[in-house]
């Protein structure tokens, strides 16, 4: 797609469009007059589709499920009242996480590499939720009432580049805007960061985590990047100073009790991410074996060894590595999904199916398990059954472009050309490419011309997308 700059301008203008009322408490008449909670919601969804269309993402269902469930857990004890959250997991080894207006939560894969414990990971996410709960975007606009649209567009361009891990490009985009406005924005951002730290600490403690994880994370990052000319984007947007560390440490020490520091599940997810960014499976195998030589009781290292062996095609060795883990935790989803991969690779499709059905009887709504079932059904040639399972997934994850993309493939295999174009249309809409979305729906409507009810449904959806596209284009004039 090539419409990054005009769409950014459109998004910056969306705050001026009419919006319905919200039951969120007002944070001040001025900020509510500039951008309402519903306008933030609309802006956030448009921004998310832009990110999805411009930035590579991780499509690992287990990672997606972990991020979503962990953030929802934190949201339950946060000050966030509107919990209509959407997530994007970016394929970048740089440490970064961000919150965009309207409940958009973004996480780089690199956060799992740098946050050594779940409490450290949770401290970052609690901080981002605090930005959302305090509506820092709206309050930032309140502080910048006279900010011109090009300035806002430049800021949003910087956010997009930063999300992609392009630190230099992000800084250049932001620096190209008006210097005076940026100086004031940085001042206000520092206030936001301090507020998000303090509220995030309270959230951490309420959620049962160790609040001291936040200053520990900050201290390690500052030591690691103290002398770097270009630190990671997270430190550019969340500057760490001695005073900030001292403030969070002092506040964390006021909480009684230690709280949760880590979990096996988080370490399993870290192992998965480490393998994503490992150059070769052989290097990972050596590293995990070395960890086990030092401490044979590290289950996450044994799991990492197994999935590295699977990645390297060493299926019998991987099965051997998994056996002690399955004996200890026979119903663990990650261990069993690793075995499903081994069984599928060995063409033991019946064994993989039996394993999945047993796990689904225990965890019927688990997203990674249901996704694995879809993949297995396709492998078995049971295309119609796969489509039915995808339909069930879409009832719970209707805004997941990965599922719509797979639905298009399944309908194509089934020979359902109309359904193929419909699914493609939904996919392109979710990644912000309205022209291709409308083109696909046009193909579907023409093919469905003899089926009045189906053609009417497609026509109604087409009008919805045309209206969404019209709003954006109108703002660009």
C-alpha cells in the first residue's frame, strides 16, 4: 500500500468528526470538547488498520493468546473503564510496547526478549494501560489546542515508524514537525510517563504482581543502553532516568508483600519468541541444551529445545524432549501443541486429531487449540469442516485479519468463489486497504446477482465500507 501519508492526515482529522456520547467519566471539559472517548475509539480502529497494513506482524496463536489474556487480566484491576481492547503483535526484535487512542495495545516480539520475568512484562503493559485509562492522547490534544494538522500528521507518522521498529525514521518524522510544539509535547509526555508509572504500579499490585519489577526493568535497560548512540525505540518514547527509577523504586517499596514474579507460561512464550529471532535452529538447540546441562529442571529450556528440534526437523529427538514435560503436565496446551506438530509432520493425523479433541474437551474456547484444529482439518482435506471451525472462531475473533485470510484460502479450496471474495474483502478492510476490499465485494456481488438475499447482504456491507472510506477521504480534502 502507498497511502501512508494521506491516511495519516485523515486519521489526525478524525477527531473533528461527530461522535455519540459515552459513559466514560470526563477528564475535563476541554479535552472532551476536543476529542471524545468515542472519537478516540474510531481513531484507534482506523489507526490499527493502518498499522496492520504497513507493519509485519507475528501470527503465532499462542503468543497472541498470551498477550490478550495477560492484558485483559491487568485491565480488570486497572482504572480503564472502556475495555474494548484490540491488539497487534509486531514482528520486531526491538523492545517496544505502545497504547494508541481507543484501546489499541501494541507489543513488539522483542518485549519478550528483554522482559526476563512475567512481572517485568506486566509492568510494561500496566504502564501502557495507564496511558489508556488516563486518556493521555486526548489530554495531549488539550494541551496543544492550537496544534496544526500537519504537526499531528507528523506525530502519527513517527508513531507508525516507531511501531515498525524504525527508530531513525520515527525520530526524523517527529523532528520534522514544528519545534515549539514538539518541545511542549515532550514536556507533557514526561508528565504522562510519570503518571503512567504511578498508576501502573498500583495496577501491578492489584493484579497480584511484584511492583518492584518495574524499577528492576528500568534499571537493567538503563545499564544496557546507557552509552548507546541510538537506544531502542522504547527508551526513546519512554526515557529512563535515575530520578524515574528512584521514584518507581520508592513507590514500589511502599506496597506490602512480594507478589508474583514469574510464571512457567511466560517463560514458554519467551522460548517461542527466542526461536523466532534465532538465526538457525542448531544455534537454539545448543543454547537450550547448555541451559539444561547447568540446570536440568528448567522446563522452559526443555520446551525450547523441543520446539527448536521440531523447527530443525529432528522430530524423534523433539518427542523425547517433550516426554518428561508431558508426564509432569499431561494437559498443558503448549506441550500438547508441540506434540501435534510432531504427529502432523510424521503423518500421524489420527493421533494429532485425538490429542486435539481431548484438549478441546478440557479447553473448548482456547484459541490456539481451535486454530490448530483448523490447520489439521485442512491437512486432512476436510475443507468443509475447516470452514465450519473458522466460522466459530470468527464469532469470537471477528476483527482478526489472520483468520479472515485463512477463511479466504479455505473457501477457495472449497470452490466457494463468492465466499472467497467476501473473506478477502473483510481481510483488506481490516488492514486498511478499502479500495481492494470494495473491489473484492464488487466481485462477490456480481457473482451473487441471481441470489437476491446474498447479494443484498453483500451490498449492505459494501455500503458500510464505502461510508468508512468516504469519512476518511472527506477529511483529506
